[in-house]
C-alpha cells in the first residue's frame, strides 16, 4: 500500500531521513524559449536570465496588493501562452493528498489589473483553473462541476450542472487520484473553442465510513467513496463541450466503462483526441485516436503484459502539484513518445498516428524518465543508471533510434543526479547528492555539461558539501542467485568483536524502493536520538518487486505474490545477515509504514524465529480492504485467485506471533483504513496473543495532524524499540 500527502511516500522520505530527494525539480518555471526561468521569492515573482543568471522583478508585491491591504500569497502560478497574463493560485485547501483547491486570480502584466476569477462561487472551491490558449477565457472546476469564465466580461458559465460527490466532472475520485495521479480532469482544445473532460460515476461505489469521535460529543460520520479490491471501478467517460453552443458530446470509446480505466487523454489538434484505455486487470493497454467531429475511435497502439502495465512510475514526480500525464508530441504531431517494457526493459518508443512504432532506446537498462526532446539536433535526454540501480545519471541518445546511449553526467559525480532541462535544450539545472554529499545544485549548458559559473559549480564546492561516510552499501544474494541491494549504518564506536542488535527498515512493495544513494539515507527520524551512537545496526534491503531500475523481470516477479515473495526475500537476506559475526540474532527488530507496516507484520508472523520485535505503522492487515486499482494491478482479481490475497495477508499468519509487536494506526486514515487495525487486533485476541496497540484519533495515513503528534510518535517508537530490542554491543 502506499502512503499519502505527496503521497506520504515523499513525506516519509523527509520524516525518516530529513531530506526530500529531487524537491528542487518544481521550485522554478521555465520560459517558453528556455533562456529564462521564474521563481516566487519573498512575495514577488522574479525572472532570471541565463547564462548570466541575472534577475529582475516582473511581479512586485505592489502588483499583488488587494484592496484590504494584504498581498496574495502565491502557492503556484502559470503564464498565458502569449506571456501577457499570469494565473495565480492562492488560499489553498487540501483535497486527499494535495492542496488542489483554492482561489485563482489573473494578473494582466500590461494593464497591471488583478482580478479574481470564479467570483460568487464558494471560497477556496476552485480546482485546476487554466487559461485558454488564446488567453481570453479561464476554465475551472468547482464543487464537481466545470465552468468557463470570459476574462473580459467576467461572465461565468456552468458547462455541467449535474455534478456531486458521486458524479464527478472535470476531476476524479479517490482511487483515480491515488493510483493514477489523475487530479486535473479537463483540457482546452488548441483553438480555445472546446474543452474535453472526464466524468466519473461513483454512484455504485460504496462509501467507507470514517468516524470522528473527538470533535463533538456525538460521533460524526465521514464518508469516502472507495472501491475496494474485487469491486468494479467507477465508470469513466470523456465529454467534449463546444463553447459556442455549450452542448456536450460524449466520446464513443468501445468497452464496458465499469471494467476499464481511462487514465490518459490529450488533444492532438482541434479535431483529434488521444485516449489511453486500460482493462480492469491493467495488463492490456489501448491508445485510441478519437475523431471528435465524427465521434469515432480507432486503436492506433496497444500492448499486453502477463503481469501489469504501468501508467505511471514511482520514478516520476507524480505528486507535484501540477503533474499531468502528457503525450510528448514530435514530428509536427504525427508521432508521440511512449515508454514501454515490452522488450524486458523500460524503453522509449516513437509511435505514429498510423500505429507504426520505432524503439528509440535499446539495451539492458531502464529509462527512468524522459527529460527533453531536441528534434532539430536529433537528440533526447533521459535519466538512467545502467550499472548501479541505487544511483541516477543523465544520458543522451539520438531521437531516430539509430544511436547509442551516452553518459552526460561527469563520471566523478557518483550518486544521484537530477536534471531540469530548459525547453531550448541549451540550459539545465543539475542537482547532485550521494550518501555522504549534501544536495548541491548548479546551472549548466548542454550538451557539454559545462557549468555557467565555475565558482558556483558542484565540482568546485564538492569537498565542502561532503561529510564523513556513515552508510555502507552492499549486495546480498539469494539461493537462486538474485542480488538485492542494501545499505547499513553500523554503530558509531563499532567493535567487530562484539554483537549488536539489528533493526531492519522495510517497505518491499511495488511502489517504493528504500535503497538509494542519496543524502540522509540511513537516517531514522522516528528515532529520538542517534541510533548509531546508541549502538544499533540499521539496515534496509530492496527485494524483488521493488521499483528499482533492474528490468521488467525484477519488478514484475512479485505479481500475485505480495506478502510472499517480498517476505521470503527479506527473510532469506536477514538469515544471512544474522550469520555475520557482529550481529546478535537475539536482538532483531523490523519496522515499516504502510506497505512497510504490512511487511513488518508478515515478517514477524511468518518468520518468528528471525524477527523478535516489530513496529508496524498504518499497515494493510488484510489485502481485501485496499483499493481496487492498486491491489488488482499487482495481485489480479480476487474472483479468480482469492487464495493469493489470503496467503499474502498478515492477518492469515497472525496466529504465529511469538515476539514483541506494537501496532500503530490513525483512525482517520482514508488510505489504509483503520478497519485493518480492528481486524488484526480481533485476530490476535482470538489466538491469545499479547501485543501493544496505539490508535491515533482522527489522524490520517501520515499520522501528522494534531498538536504533539510527531513528538508522541517518536517517543513511542523509541521507547518500544529500546525496551524490546536494547541497544549496544555485547
């Protein structure tokens, strides 16, 4: 299971290590031509010109002043296509994972006029506002309906009027947002005359009821439309509304909407939409070219996989506020670029509207993500790491598929390198870090990778950003020859003649990898104090099925085996580690959050002879309680292979508990529902097992809300670990 807030996967990266990898990527915006970037700083928007990196204020605090005397607090901003207007997002509210609801204002840079759009609608109710390509209108969603506003007259028109919590226009339900990163559910046509949008019908999706017991003397029910595994999805359809007559035409896309998903949609030209459709099992993908005037859909590309087909990747920053699934158009819109694992590795293909496909990248490595396309130079840039799955580098190759990949990152920067490349392809921001080097950044020129300012380059300041090495990376091999990556932090005053307790940090599921060569890896912010100074060995290992860039076979070996293959891999590695002379086999702890909480329970229950203490947070105790998109993607349909869901569920093995367990869960968790806690507790009681249990009232999956929560959780975690797995060498 996954975590929440952008999704909590990244909140936890920060909470457990203190650093969010690649957070710099969305801290600025490129201009269209690519020689300028924009940043919001100290209440103003500044434009920085490259290569000199000089700045000037283009939006001052005075320009953002309101009649009340206050200034707009900008959460996000975007420019109209002609660069004459800025759309400003402010006064935001959280919707599930992110603050995707708020107020929008339009600033005319020529007249300096600042006007709020959506006046008369509820405060902070607008979502995904976008200026039309011609800059004359704005469209947005409010309370499940789609609206358009004329920026000259201020007239607001409702394009849909039937929206409600169960009939959703222009945005998505809980499951689509969580599992496909689908939030922004409408798009302007290139000629500004039409809008295409999703509508989801959740009327047949049962509500899961969360109970608020602390904000009133009477409990309050909080319903969440949540399709559990085994339940049919919310039917989705795509409508196109013509802004002249305001009529809606529903696109005629073949297939039962209740047994398919529509995770991607984009305009190619004013008469053509491309739509991706996935079957219920998510192992058969079709891309339809939809002729809008004729309302006819034709399959132009399809692929199948024996396991599943990824719509998005955990390597992408899918929880950026403005993330969108985009088709990357080339050749004047006659082709688009597409990532596929059909040859056994994640590679890039160019797909023509006529269905012809050309493989652009080849070889035994994964393309982590596409960064830039330069058609004139016949060049693409992408992230990859062919030699070391814990690291990341910049590569380039030819767009025509006839070239060999070439490393662009300097060979001395061994670790995790991340890039944001300008639309022109001439400049890029580059960030570097590894387990002993603090994140540092520079502006570079491509393709030479030359720093724009040598004195401020990463190389010039590398030594000052380096720290003493505390993390050791290692590989451990299973009986069948599978090599798993791991990291280890040894006690500060390590004495190889002594035996130390070991604490395993686990996640293990297909959405998250722990073993990455980044700064802060190996740090546990749930622990009060310093684990190494106190005398713990801290270890994490990525098993088969985790999303490491090791090829399709590695990642998809876990299909229908969550709770079994990942658990046996971890246990086999732990057995070998317990054979090391300096490890105390009587002091072995394991902990994890969300999917890692589930793994903690399974390890403690299935291998009680290895793991003596477990701290499980926000775990899925019973796989049939989780959402259909995630669980069916990796496990199949319970109507067909129920036994796999049962065998992989911790609750099935709870009767085997022998060691020490503390189970922690937020009662307001809309992701992994608190019902998991009640089910597991009930099963442990049934078998007479003693354990500790800590519910956090009204806390979500992140268990971060409320005064004192973080401090309490850290103290609870640390006290329990020290009591049941005492630190220090013996």
